[in-house]
């Protein structure tokens, strides 16, 4: 049995924006590029959630 992550629209949009920022098309990007973009997007959101002013 394989593991997979169900992404909501907000999460997909963040991933697509990261790919776009790095000059990649979300339709043609490699699996590795998509995984990196997802990681960057999640870490960024984690930092925003834990940010203390």
C-alpha cells in the first residue's frame, strides 16, 4: 500500500506559486521539483503560523 497526501486548493495554489517563482510550469515540472516546491510552501506556512511579533 502506498502513501499519498490529499492536497486542498490552498495548498496546491501555494505549491504552484512556488514553482512559478522559480520559473517552472506546474504542468511540466518534474516530480522532484513539485516535491521541493511543496516542501518550501509547507515550511513557509509553518513559519508564518509560529511567527511571534
